[in-house]
C-alpha cells in the first residue's frame, strides 16, 4: 500500500499555488508603496492621478487600492490631497527597493542585458524567497 509519509504531489501543487496567490496579493501592495515613495522623491508628492498614469490603470482602481493600503496601515491620504507613506509603508518600500536592486544586480552579473534585467527584476522581486535572495546577494558579494 502507500506510505503515509510520502508527499502527495497534489498537496505540493496546492501549496505552491497558495503561496503564488499570496505573492500576487503582496505584489500590488509592494508596487504601490514603492511607487508612492518614488513619486515623493521625484516630485515632492504622490497623487492618485500620477499613480494611475504610472500604472496605466483607472483612477477608481487607484482609489480602491489606496483605501486598502490605508486600512492596512501603509499610507495616509485625504480626498484631493497627496498620499503619504506611514512608517510601515516606508519600511516596506525600502525593503522592496533593496530586493529589486539585489535581483537586478544579480541578473546583470550573470550577463542579462540591463534593460531586460530591469524588467525581469520587477517581476522576480515579488516572488523570490528570502533564501534565494540571500544566495543572489552572496554571489554578488563573493570575489570573482
């Protein structure tokens, strides 16, 4: 008969897809806090219209996302005013930027064209595990 300790491939796939769904949900939050931080640094403020333009989405989509980010403690905002990162939001934005930079630098170090690496890093940064990120960083830190 079957070994009860054997790993069921169906359960592994379910776990993988659950982790992927969680990563996709975090991806929107991370993209928004990172972009809000970038807009504040570049333009002195972050407004919904600028976010809609940068992400290529509607104002309604931005407003719904900002409401969720406020509820989750990442931003503060008032109607027709700028959006600001909370301490929690700023911490997440810094973490995302650092993760992006590690992935980008690693990709470039293995020969990926910088433009392609920039595009790929934007997707990979949201899904890379801490373990894999540490390996990337270790490879960048080790002498060649």
